[in-house]
């Protein structure tokens, strides 16, 4: 096994799983030093706040005017996915060729999911590091997913992005607090660009729980 980075401590346990695409993943449980985590974080008093307006034309528009394009990973890979699915449907059930075709389809879907997840990770980490407080509109994702925009909504992956933003705010050196699915209060939180009553307010205020 080759390590891409040095672990901060010896793992107390390790779990290996295999996904539908035949790939193996290992996860470790390790202990970290909270003081070292705090030292890595910038002074919250020097950080601004930001509101995030999620959309489909642009994945996000920030309150400072920054526009983040929507990568549309699924749409870009749609032709490849359809071809792989068509080849799978032509294979005889129970044959080795069908299993190979199934793996090809699974890997194609995994590539799309991985690219989307990486985009969400990079953007959410950047926003948490650069801002003291974050306000995000509370979208009715399930309702939108049932409309004609359903495919685009699933491709954007708003729910996954918001989940990452929330847990990273909570675990950023253990110093952030969330007020999700509650109306954004004007003083400690930054409102999203559209004034909507149910907003995700991810407070990192003084970064103290």
C-alpha cells in the first residue's frame, strides 16, 4: 500500500468496501489534535460572510457577484452512458460478457458521480475556508426533482453540496455552528441573494460552538 500523505496518528480501525464498479475503498479511524486543527484555521475576525444563491444556469451565484458555472457532469457524459447501457441490454443474461458490460456501465456512472463529488468538495472547502458566515437558500429539492427540470436538478447535486457545506462548517476545527432549515436571522448570518423564508444559515460566526 502506498500513502498519498502521512496520517496524523496510527489508525485504530480500518474498513475496506467494494462498490458496484468493482473498486475498493479503505476508510480509517484516527485521532487528531484539536489544538493543531485550530492553529490551521485563519482568524475568523478577518474573514467576510457570504450568501449563496443556487441555480441551474450557474451552479451558484455568491452575494459578492461571483458566478460559479454548473459543470453538468451527467449531461456531458450522457452519450457515453447511453451507449454503454445499450451494449449491456444486448448481452445475454448470466453470461460473462454481460457482467463485463455491467461493470462498464457502473464505472461510467461512477466517473460522473466522482467528478460531481470532487467539484462539491473543492467548492464547499473553499467557501468554508474563506468566509466567517454562510447563508444558503433552502431549496425544495425533492419537489423540483419531480418537475421537467428533474434531470438538471439531479445533475447539479444541490443536496449533496449543502450536506458537505453543513458538515464542514460543523467540523471546521470543531468551531462552527449551523442553523439549518431555520429562517436566517439578519444579525449573525448572511442572507442569500433572494429573500426567502426557509434558508440554510450555516453560522461560523465567532467560530465557537
